[in-house]
C-alpha cells in the first residue's frame, strides 16, 4: 500500500507539556488504538487465553508503580498524554507497551503462549564505523499487526532538559526507535519471553535510553530497568560504540559491536537468554531465521563500504524482510528507519519500504553544536 509522507508530532517543554500536546493532537485516534489493543489482549489471541476487559486493565494498572519508580519524568508524560487523550493510565500502558504487556499477561495468569500469536517481526542491524560509508548506522524494519500501521508518527522531541531526539513511534506510545542530539541511537526487535512481570514497558526504557549521552550510559539504563517483557535492543553512539542486548526480565546478555555488522531478528541467539524464551510457532521461527540470514548475506556483499542506500535495500527485500499481511499472520512492515548518529542523519519510511519512499530528517549532533 502506498502511504503519504510520514506524519509529524512536535513535542516541546516539560514532560507534562509534551504529554498533553501528544494526547490533544491525536486524542480520538489514541482512544481508538487503545481500544483495539485492549481488545486483542482480552481476546486471548496474543496473550494465552481470553480475559475480561476489566481484568486486562487491572493487570496493566499493576505495572504503573514500576513505571513511575523507573522514570518519574516519563511517567508524568505518559499520564499527561492519557489525560489529554481521554484514556486511563492503565490503557496507556497497553497502547504503548503492548508487546511487553502480553508477556506480563501470559506470565502472571499462567497462560500458554498461543501458536496464533505473531507479535512483531522486525529485522534490525548495526553497522560499525569500519564497514560503513562515512560513519556507523542502525537500521530496521518495524513490523507489527497490520492494524498498527495507520497509527505511525515521527515525533521530534524538544524537552526542556536533556537532548532533543527524533523518535519513530505510534500515537499513544512514548517512543519505539530513535536517535538523540547526543548521538545515541536505539533500535529494537521483539522477543517472546516466558518470564514477564509487573514491570517497565519497553517504550519507557527506550525514551530513558535516549536521554543519555553515550551508548554505555544507555546500556546502563537498560541493564538496571525492571523490565516487564522481552525485547532485543540495538545501541550505537556517535563515537562508534555499539551493543546488542537480548533483554529478558531475567537475563540480559550483551554483545559488543566489533568490526562486522550485527543483525538480529525475533529469536534468541544467546545461551543466557534461551531459558527465558517463550515457545514460538515453527513457521514463525523459521521466518525469523530466514530474515536474519538474508540480512547478514546482504550486509556481507562485496566488502565495499555500506551506505544508507544499502540498508534501505535490505528493508525492501521482498521475500521475507519486507512483510505484507496474509490471512493467517496479519503482520506487515509498518515502517522502517535508518539512523547515522555521528552526522545526525535520520531516514524514516511509513509503510512497507518496498512500496514507499524514505524521507530524510536531521538532528544537529552534539559535537557540531559545541564546535
């Protein structure tokens, strides 16, 4: 499907002011999206068994203390967004942190991981300085249930304290993929965890990581977070330091970026994380491995420097990486992002990259601001 240019959301000021502006700008859409996501959890398709809507929201409300303890600033922003949009704080937890929240629901209700649950199927990569044309980059598709695609936005954050940032996200969600003015990038893949808990949802973790000055600082944020569910995090900064972390609530093995690109899809590769991976459908696991191997092969190429265009071509790969929904698995590539922190270059695409154009945005890197 051909999409128009990605929608913009400009948020500035205090946490409360940013949240209020977010909620007011997309109030009706946030309410719709929250209802959709609560209904998906209640239906049991992704969460291990049917629940009453009230029970879903009780579980989400139980995550609020962990959210507030982890980042009072971001908790205040989320509450202001919820209030302005006309949803409850519990609904804000679900609409923003859906893929972590279903891990929490399965674990706390002892529900099985249903074979029908597809979750999101992002393919992500980090390219080190030594293999990149110009400077290191992070890139990925963002794949999700096709109902999410309509709600994609690109937010430019101008907080009254801390670095500004560009964040690819959906309405009602604090942030999903981003780059800040200090030159820190964070990307993600979803993982299926069997150890969910009443903890912090991944968008709050992403935003706190994007408040940091270095990749090492962002890594520290991730390692101390009381995570609600499982995600893989890819981190890179303007100095070329990078990490890949299979972050489960119970384990967080860290892979340090060396001289070759790192690629990650939606299955665990580190032995320390393996005991905490939930069972996935055989076909979906095979697809995750295929996407990872395809991206690795495309990055290997001829050994020539890798530029942004090469990464865009990977996201457009039509046999597995760029996804279209089908009647069984309603997962599609809702968008894609390429980020180069040293130069502040940020490319974003809304919808399938094979059918849509990337747009270029920029942040002034911290080094340039102080030169």
